């Protein structure tokens, strides 16, 4: 937990007066939202957009001013986490179920700062199951199409029922294994009718801040 907090607080240092700040979702980002709330109480003047209902609720409780996403053209800085990040800064996201909103916000952001602890840094993506958000209508057929590609999908459940995202969709978690060409997998999945979006984030990241269990905080260099 300490490593997550250290990475989060380092990222929050980048927030400045007048910014629109995107707030990601997950346990690491929760630390960032708490720190951002402290800075707002100390006089930082920002507005924020959240990627999930729970992140927005936390931000409002901490006094962070929120803005309607539809009322802005771009986001200056988004702070978000990841389930995996590789040396090219490709990501798997969606373990927290907010991948669609996270990708919409990432695409609208001038800078996307990813905060993780060292356990999330990998040589190749694929150990963590890839979340795929799908519409509930005909989800079984969508699952079979993903299975036909060898992606081993499984319906995410909660309390014995399908997990429902903030957008009213289901998530199929795909155990694909090591990904040598994540761009091709991303495009292949998104061509399936019934798929809304998948948790591969490619080409969005601007910086990766890593917290280590020994107390160090470092930026992950990007492999060209």
C-alpha cells in the first residue's frame, strides 16, 4: 500500500492551478484523489472529471470541484492506474471495471500519467486477464467469438450475478497469455460486434510513475 501511495502522491505534484484533471479508478488512484483533495483544501484551483461513479463520489466528498465531461473539450492531466504496464508503456486496464470511461478520458487528455507499484511492471502484457466490455444483449455469442480466437473469456460476476459496469454493460475477462503484438489483439477484439471496448491501452501514456516497496519512487523509462 505504501508503494501505491508514494507513486500517487508524486503524480499529484503535477497538478497546477487552472487545470482540468482526470481522475482514474482503483486503489492506487484513490490515494491520488485523497492527496488532490488535500491540495484543493490548501488552495489548489482545479476542476476534475472522474472515470467512475465511485471515484466521483470520493472526489466530491473531499471537496474537489467536478465538471461535466460534456462541457469541456480536453483534459489537461489525467492520473490513472494500470493492472499491467510493459516497457513500451502499453497497458492492461479494467480490473476495476471502468475501462471504457478510462479510455474515453485518456483519449481526451493532453497528458496521461500512470501510477503503479512495482508489481504491475512486466516484460510482456498478458499475465493479467484482459477485460473486454460487451453489451448484455447476446453476450453469450460475443463470448463464443472471443473463445473462437483462443482468448479463453469468462463472464465477470459479482455475488453470483453478472458484474455490471457504470455503463450498464458486462465484462468478459480473457486469459490470453503473453502478448507479443498487443496492437493486433486490440484491433481484432474491437472488430467483434457486441464488443464495446477492451482494456488494452496503446499509445495513450505519457509518463509512468512507479512506487517501490523500499520507499523509492521512479519514472519508468520507455523502451523505443
